[in-house]
């Protein structure tokens, strides 16, 4: 049986988390776009989801480049310092 391994590419780091809105702030080190599958991983965090909503300064965007700071809707709590990976 052959098992396909997911490739994880680091794309950013969580700067902040707003629990009331289910939103985290991420500083990107690589491009990210709507539809990408991501994992947010930290000491206690292990969240896997699809990117469904992103914003820059409260405006919806489809994609963002490295160096941008984005708001991302998340399904669970994340912690500042957690690493964001794109799954390929």
C-alpha cells in the first residue's frame, strides 16, 4: 500500500487571535489564497482547514503575497507564535 505524504510549506506566523470573531492575524512569509488548505501548528495547536475568508484592513481579498499581514477566519483557537503551513 502506498501512502501519499502531504507536503507542508511554511507560509506565516500567527500574530494575534480574536476569539469573539474567530479571527487570527497572520504575518505571511509566502503567498496564500482562498481555497488553499492549511495547518496551523503550535505547542498545543493543531488546526487543519481550508482558507475560506481573508482580509487586509477589513477588506475581503482573494490572495495575499509574502510580507502582508492578513486577517483569517479560523474554526478553533490559535495562539500567537503558531506556524501556518500550506498543504500541497
